[in-house]
């Protein structure tokens, strides 16, 4: 394409949802992914990354980064809760 055409490497974000709809879709997708993986014992990124890409229009790189940040936040929160309860052996 010419200088004014769309880039081949950049995905356009779907325009079918407004801001509130995207938030609701993200919350529902997160709940479904969390329940499914909690019941099956799988890793969160197995379903979270495709949901971010196909439902919310993230690029694969952005979806992977978001997934890693979500896992880091969840891990830090869980570590804090378990440490306060005295269930962490620091040695």
C-alpha cells in the first residue's frame, strides 16, 4: 500500500464495541477463563491470550504482555496473603 494505507503489521481494533461494552466483555471473559482454568488446573495464559486477541482486539505482543502483568499481579497478591497467614517458608 501507499504512504496513506494501513500497515500490514498493525491490527485495527474492532469498532463494534463501545467503552462500557469492552469492559463488560473483558470482565465476562476474565471470569470464564478464571473459572475454566481454576477447575482444570491449567495456566492462565492458555485461554487469556487468545481471549485478549480475538475478543478485545489486542495484538499478540500486547496480549502476551498483558497476560504476564496479570500473572505477576496475581502472584504478588497471593504471596502477600500467604505470607501474612504464615504459610511461606522464606528460607
